[in-house]
C-alpha cells in the first residue's frame, strides 16, 4: 500500500514509538483515515528496528507546519 496522505498532528515530545503511535491513530481516525491505512502505518511502526526508526515513520506521515 502506498499512502500519500499526510496527517495534521504533532508528535508528543519524549514519547516512545508506541505511545506516539497511540496518539497518531487517534488523530488519523479524526481525519477519517481508513482502517487499512491506519493498520499499514501501525505495522510499519511495530516492525521498525527501534523507537527512533518508528518515530521517523510517523513523522513521514505528518504534514509539516506552515
């Protein structure tokens, strides 16, 4: 799956990838992402080699502030 959406979301400071993922999922649901899109991101973050890589994945789906 190739998700090109970007979420309007601010990653929580000092969070590990799993607590950040919880916040990300709630924000994605608020912006009407599909279950498949959310699950794809969850899978990527869970399979990441460490917290830094998982957080980088979430930031990649985050819309930059303007």
